[in-house]
């Protein structure tokens, strides 16, 4: 018996009848699958990635690293430094804020602009957190964190004691 035989349904075959051929729950299940297939078909097989890209990866960031520092740049158009908070805690740089909508109810029905709260977390290793600096100019946030002069070893060996 193949594993596929254990699955009661798949996208390309009908559900296995369990209560009869006119079960309303199976009909509802088929219709919901068809509805979602129709909606997401236009994304070229990429599934939910295009929908989630804007929501979960905003603001867009750029990381650059040299021997002396790590620099994080974030695009925050239409925002000011008062709209953004930057924190370092537990080896994690957090950029959070909120972009408020500038909407007026004047019959606008469509927008591609992003609004709402956001948060991005960037893990940091071997940096001097106390010397971090940030600047904000023309909607671009730049955070510079110097590298630590005493970096932690990447691997720590633990000896095994015999009894």
C-alpha cells in the first residue's frame, strides 16, 4: 500500500466518499478548494509568497559588513525619526514603528502604499552594542554598530569528563 492511498483527497482527484455522494460537507470542502485554487492561480505557482512579501518583510533593509562595523540601512519613506524605535537586546537589533495612514474619505478605492505597525529583527554577533549609532535622513534609517575588539569564539568545545 502506498502512502498516497492513505490520503483521502488531493488537488487533482475527488474526495473519497465517506458518507455518500451528496454529503454537504464534502461539497463545501470541494468548493473551498476550488475557490482558493482559482484565487491563487494568477500568482504563477508562487503560492502565498507575493501576498506575504509586503506584509512580513517591510521595511526593506540592506546589511553591509566591514572589518570594523556592521551597518543596517532601512527604507522608511514618509516617516520621521519620531515614528521609529531602535533597540538592542540579547544580541538582537529591533527596528519597530508605525506608519499612519494619511487617508481622507474622498472616494479613494485603491492603494498600493503600506500602512500600519512593523517590526524587523536582525541578529547581531561580535559587536559592541554600547557604541551603536543611528541616523535618519530623507526616509532612510542607518544604524551602525562597531565590531567588538574581543569577539567571542564561534565554537566552544566542551570537554567530556570520565567518571
